[in-house]
C-alpha cells in the first residue's frame, strides 16, 4: 500500500472555502483505479494544517492518477488561479505502508 499526505497551508479564515472545494472529491476518487481511500482532514487546533490523505494499492496507481487527464482537470482551476483559493502552499509526504490492517 502507498499513502500520500498533502499538507495544505491555509489560513484559519480560509479553511471552510478549501473544505468546500474538496466536498465532492471522495465520490470522484472512488472511480480512480487503485485508490483505496480518500480523506480530507481538518485540524482541531488553529495552528495545524488541513490534510488530504489518500491510500493507494501501489505507487504506480498514484503516479497514474497524478499524470492523468482527470487529475489535470481537477486541478486546473487552482493552477489557473481562478478560484482565489486561500491556500498559500502545500507539502506532499509519501509513504510505503510496511504494516497495516
């Protein structure tokens, strides 16, 4: 299993906007080959980041997703800066799951 965590750097007052952008993502991700789980995590404390956590059968499945037309389409609005998102940056963490249920 391959796990990817996208740490979103979002000011507290912009978190609702970002959460709304991801509202339909779980349904869309169910259709992505190899995607086992999708979670959008919102922190309990103000100084923490919002997190997008995905689990994949393989690293190749994840790479196929990020290189797909569907991924590019899903992120086009952000890339074109049309949505005026409050996200100021992000950091990707990727892990190979050694032990899991």
